[in-house]
């Protein structure tokens, strides 16, 4: 009788161990699925961050920065930053000097050539 009891107890322990193995295997599978999902989300976030940085670089704004103050160029009426010293569209200098080539040629009549620059950096010519 003692052998039957031990055999029954041994069988119950084996069933319990098998059940525990099934539960552990299911938990390991779920853990691996979650790890894969996290890896996928990290890849998506990296792509989104790269895209956001690229858009910020193209737009001239930095991520998280406030919208820059803008002013209108009096020559071409384009919006430029208020700290700008020169319009990036037409070359107008906000200190009063205009660098647009078309306006410069119109004022000069195209007859005055540009002064040439020597090796030492001194201007020579007209």
C-alpha cells in the first residue's frame, strides 16, 4: 500500500510539474512577444525622431524652440527673421545697403567692373 501511495503522489507531482512547465513556457512566449513589440516601437520612434529632425532642419526651426520673430523685407516683402541683417531672398541689407546683383547692375549701368582681389586681399582696379 505504501508503494501505491508513493506512486500516486509521484504522479501528482509530475502532473503539477508539467502544468508549471506549460505556464512557464506560455509566460516566456509572452515575454518574447513583448520584447519584439518593444523593439519594433523603438525602431518606429527612431524613424519618427529622424523625420522630425529632418523637418526641423529643413524648416529652419529647432525642435522644441519657439517660433522665431519675423519681419518683412522692405524690398521684396518676404518674411525673414527679425535678427537677420540681410534678406535671403533678394539680398537687401537691413542696415540700408542693398546687395542684390540686379539692382547693383542697374545702378552702375553695368559699365563699372568689379574690383579684382589680389593674393594679399587688397582691391585693385577701377
